[in-house]
C-alpha cells in the first residue's frame, strides 16, 4: 500500500505537490495576522509571539535535512503524511495553549516539523526525479508559483476567518483544511523502490561531506541565510509596522501580503523559465541586489497604501524566486540521489536567517520602539548576498566512478 508499481508522471507530481505547497506556505504566510490578537488575548509582548515564529522557522530548518533524507530513502509520501499531522497539531496548539514557554516550544516544534515535511525541501527530490533535465528549472518554478498562489489565496481567507469567527476558531478550521487536503495528495506521490535508489551509489555521509567542502554550496548557504532574514521579518512584522506608522486599516496589510503572493506567482515562474536560459547565479545576485534597493526605496518614500502596495508587488516578484534557481543549481551540480537532503540542508541556513530576522524584529522593537535598525540590516545583508552569489560555479561535479554498495 505504500509503494506504487511505477513512478508518478510529472503532471501528477506537480499537481499534488502544488496543492501541498499551496497549503503549507499559504497558511504559514499569514501567521503575522495572528500576532496582535494572540498577544492581546494572552497579555504578551510582541517578543513572545515573535520568538514562537522564530522557533518555528528554526525547527523547520533543523528538521529539513532529516526530512529530505527520509524522503530520498523511503519516499516523499511518508514524509508528507507525517508533516500534515504535525502541521495540524501545531495549529491546534497555537489555538489552545496560553502559557508563553509552552506556546513557543510546542508551536515551534510541531509547525517547524510540519513545514519541513511539506515545503520545498521535502518535495524537491520527487520533482527533480519526475522532470527531465531540460524542464527541471521550469518544474521548480511551477512549484514555487504554487506556493505563491497559496500566499495570495489564503491571506484574505485567513483575515476573513479571524474577523468573522475569531482567531481561535480560524486556527481550528485551518488545521482541518491542512489535514483533509494534504493527506490525499500525499498518496499521489507514491514511488516504486527502484526509483528512489536510482543514480550513483553515494552514502549520505559522503554526500554531506562533498557538499560542505564545495565552495559554491557554501555561497548558496550564505545567500539563503539572507533570504530567510528578509522574508520572514517582512512577512511577520509588516502588519504591525504599518499600524505603528499610522496605517490603521488592517486591510492594507492583508492586501500587501496577498500582493506578495500574487506577484510571486509570476516571479517564481519567470525565475524557473529564465533559469534554463541564463546562468542562475546571475539571476540570484540580481534578486538580492534588487531586494536591498526596493527596501531602501520603501523606507525613503512617503508611507501610504499606494507605496505599501507597490513595495509588496515589487518584493513579491522576488519573494520565492530564489527557490527554483537554488534548487536548480543543487540538482545540476550534485545530481538527484540526495537532492531533497541537500535542498533541506541549504534551507536550514535560510531558516537560521528567518529565526534571527523575526526574533530580532520583535526584540529590537521592544527595546527601541521601532523597526528601523532591522530594516537597515536587511538592506546590508541583501548587498552581501548579491555579491556572494556571483562566483557560484554551476557546472556538474566530476566524480570518480563509485562502486555499488
């Protein structure tokens, strides 16, 4: 019951992983909407909720390589099933637990595990195996667009649920949606055992050592750290930042986050398309430099709903467009045998950046009463990441012939 007689085709894989990514990334993208109602209901400072979000991202990254390793060895279906139930448990935990330490630890571990098993790292291997080399970058772009569609579609849904049925019931409903849609989609990702064993026979330890000694891999890790810092800081703290600056209509923040998702559909798809024609390292450098410039312009411009929407649209084009390019480089350089594990490993760096970005935003706000310092850090890191990606070598590794185990 757990293996298929033949590998699923690319269309099936893209549809199933598209639904899974839509839910995983869409629900998570709206967590900033719960910061103020949960903090107010429990009498917490923003740092408490920020720390919970930071731990979720850190655990997502920490569990990522392990989830990828299991997916490469035992199949993506099993990993997604585990992730669906962990994600559901984490949403219920957020709704029910009122003790700060338990809230932070429980939601951090459960949702972090859920995301590690249902987001990009866990499903990248099966996408890479299903897509022919000439369409691989495009396929990764499609998966990125699916996650972006989730951000666009679910943002207004989450805000409507919070407003109409309350923040707790909204979490209950999202928990049910996650498990009832992800579980049947996971069964569409069953693979025969021989598919997972395809390719050269390299041990997990050898694959890890090879990647960690590779300069280009470490440069990708550096860029992904910056990506996580910028994205999660903006995603979680933008609603509160706008309110602090006098934009009191919550619909502006909701619309902004939805626009990020909408424009990232196009950004991720175009990144996947261009990644098959233009060196991916140049595209990655452009993305990071452009983010730094867009953030700086947003801070310098007069704040209004229009400038917020323009900022969101511009950032949306660049939001997850790093994913198909980074995964495409990993697949091209290291091959597919340990694709999910290596994608999870480089994504761990992304989540360390996410942890620091979201926590530092809350900490420095409570300390200084503003987000100005964190915005400045986000700009500086964007320049560093743009420079770091320029020397990445995209050529496949030349290995000595490995003997079968």
